[in-house]
């Protein structure tokens, strides 16, 4: 049993972690072994996120009166949260990939960018392209018209160079 002081420390930790987070995924980890949970923690950390097993009552108290309060209804039974302030899609992909190999990890829902999502919505985020993919696509789209313009502007010069070379070749043969 935790002392009141320990509970207050956990409460402050949860408030400072969950309230400013861009994405909070609530999962049920019942049935996972210690080794599997350790592997999940490692993968979540690689995605620049955090994973915590929480006491439901403390989590509800920490979220009460905050904009994230709607997520507190997901805290029922054995609960863990994975949260991040960086790339929410990367965290969702890590959790989804892990859940594919370990059927005991189940999404309960998520709080992403101010919206409460159900379990299906939380898993659906994993299918979105990552931030890096979106930036790469945008750069390609921005670069494509410029590349076409450069090719179009160089075409007359290239044609002139080919014509001059053909004339020179013909003169050498004659």
C-alpha cells in the first residue's frame, strides 16, 4: 500500500506527463509477461515516448479538471498508458505492431490532439503516414514543378547542342 506522500508524488508525475501530452494511448496489458512488457517499454522508448502502468483512481484524479478529462473514462481494470509529446503516429505504429504479435495487448482508446478516440480509432492512427513521410511527399510535390521547368528551359539548349554535334560529325565524315 502506498503512503499518502507516494500517492501525491505519483499524482504530480501523472499530471505533468499526461496533461501536456500530444497523444495518450490507454491499453490493457493483462496477460503479458514481464519480458514482453520490458520489450514493449524498450520499443516505446525508441519512439521517443513513455509507458506507465497507472493506478486508475490516481489517473482519474490527475486528469480531473483538465482538458484531457474525457480520457479518464478509459481507466478501468489493469491499465497502462503510452504517451508522447512528439510523433503520435510513431507511437501508435509501435503499439499496433506490438499488439499484432502479442494479442493480449489491447487498445482501450486514445486522446490525440484534443480528441477522444475509441479502440478502433486509436489503432487507425497507426495507418497514417509518419511526419517524415508527409514531409518527403510535400518536398517531392514542391520540387516536381521546378524540375519540369528546368527540363523545359534546358530543352532548346540541348537540342542546339545535339544539332551542332551532328553538323560537326557530318563535316568530319566529309
